[in-house]
C-alpha cells in the first residue's frame, strides 16, 4: 500500500471523519436510486463515487 494511504488510515481525526460521513453518503446513494420504496441496482455505482 502506498505511504499516502497508510497516512490516511493512521490519522485518527481523518478516520473519525470518514466513519461519520460514509454512512450518510451511503444513505444519500440509496435515496437517489430508490423507486417506489425499492433500491435499484445503480446504488452500487453511486456508492463507488461517494
């Protein structure tokens, strides 16, 4: 793994920020890809870009 990625995962402040924001971003992706209360297959693509 590159040293840049290692630094990201070793920084406690950044790790905490990712932990709090990622569920919110996943929820937004689900809302954008749902129709009639069902989640579509495109949720995977939206989550990848979050």
